[in-house]
C-alpha cells in the first residue's frame, strides 16, 4: 500500500500529534508499506534519519504528484489547506480526529463548520469516544499509541519521588491548579514533592505562584526532558498528575506515565479518562478541591497505588503500536475498497 501522510506539524516541531505521526509512519513501513510524509515545518532531515521520505513545504505541482502516487491520502489531523489535491486526484481520504473542531471557548468559527462539513466525505478515525461523539459523522474509535521502546519500566531506577507533571506550561494544562492543591495538602499536613517537566510561557508565573503559596521548597522545575532521560524521571515518581483545564481529546502523556509505572491522577473530561483507564483516578476539570482530595487519597495509600498499577499491563496492551497501526491499515484498506466500488 502506498500511503501519503499529510501532516503540517512534524519534527523538528515537538508535540503529541508529531509523536503519533512518527510512531505510526515507522510502523507502517515496518509492516511493509510505502510511506511518504508531507509537512509544512522546515527541517534538516540529515540530522535525524527517518525510514520514510519527508517532503517539506512542497509546491502545488509536487503535492498533486504525491497525491496521484498514493493509494490512500491520510491526514492524522484535519487540515483544510491540504485538501485541494483530492479535488483533482480523487484518492481515498482518511482523517484521524485528534482534536476538537471548535474554538477555545467551545464556539464554532467558519473553519470549524467547514471541517465538520468536509469530514463527512472522509473515512474517519476518532482517538476517543468523546471525540467520536463530537464529530458530526460516523468514525471508528482507535485510541492512540505511545513509544513503547522509550517509555517502559526501568527497575534499577528507585521510585522515591512523589508527584510529576509532564507537559507544556500553558494555562490550559492546569499546573496552577496543582500548585493550589499542594498548598491545601500542606495545610492538612501532607507535603509531597512535585517535579514539573516542561517549558512554556507560564513558567515564570508558576514559579511566582509556588513562592507566594509557600511551597517553593516542594516544587522542582526541571525544564524539558526527552527520551531516555524523561523515561528515567517518570520511573522515579509514584504519581503522574494531568490536571488539564480543557478537555483533552486523548492524552498520550497518560500512557507514557503508566508505562513507566506511575499511577495517573487526571481530569476526567474529554478523552483523557480513556487514556487513564483503570490505572488511576480522575476528577472534574478545573476543580482544585477535587484534585486535592484525589491526591490525598492516593498519597496516603500504598495499597491503592499498587491496585491501580495491577491494571497497567492489560491497559497498555490495548495501545500496542503494532496493534494500533494494524487497525489503521484496516481502515485504509476499507477506504480504498469503498473508493474502487464507488468508481466502478
């Protein structure tokens, strides 16, 4: 099968969609398929070799030629700018819904209305039940996978730290709520340590907040960490906290934490609860009091932590890379068959 992946965001840009696309593309190649990836992000691919061709910022003629080459045109995230070649080449179009088609305040702009309209003509994949309910057309739910070779148990790392946050330091991720909860726990006599892994525009505000709350000695801002160093840091912690204010479409970070032996405490809206499964506990988005209560419970009970960890193996098996990529390939094959049937 010849698969063209149209992903405007890709390495050296770093994020959830970039990671997912890299994992899937590599696995498609490993399973014997030809893959080419189109990205709008400039980069020097000699610095990090990929087992598939990357075409960066192609012109209209080259993009049309690539579309004519493929058996299936795959968008891991809906992009209106990338659709025009399908009007001419008429290839099977598969979209993975990895985001909400709406504004930050849940209103719909004209682009969102257009996306909801256009996806009716695509074969759809949704990363969670919540996203599937949001999309105004039928789609198959296939959850995300994670980098199994990186995020794993590392037995020689002592698990002697309490809480860890991993993500961009932006208001939507809710680190300020977590700091408020730490202050409340301190008033109740609990003083867990917190490691904040990540960078972002809110870092200074969070540093100031920790100082104002009198918990700066409990909080370590570690900056951005990657790959083996990141996996070892996660292995050193007991609990991963994902206190997002907004409703995450999925939440690969939860899988990464679970794979490294963390119990997850995360917000329950959107698809994050699917990513956590029975490997942790959830609380209502934005509810600092509920977060405080959830943290107090898991911090005070080693048996409860062990009970959540017992579900990790079976939960992660559902997100196995080979399995998830295989489900995608079945959708691609079905889309190709439907296109052939409609053309005959």
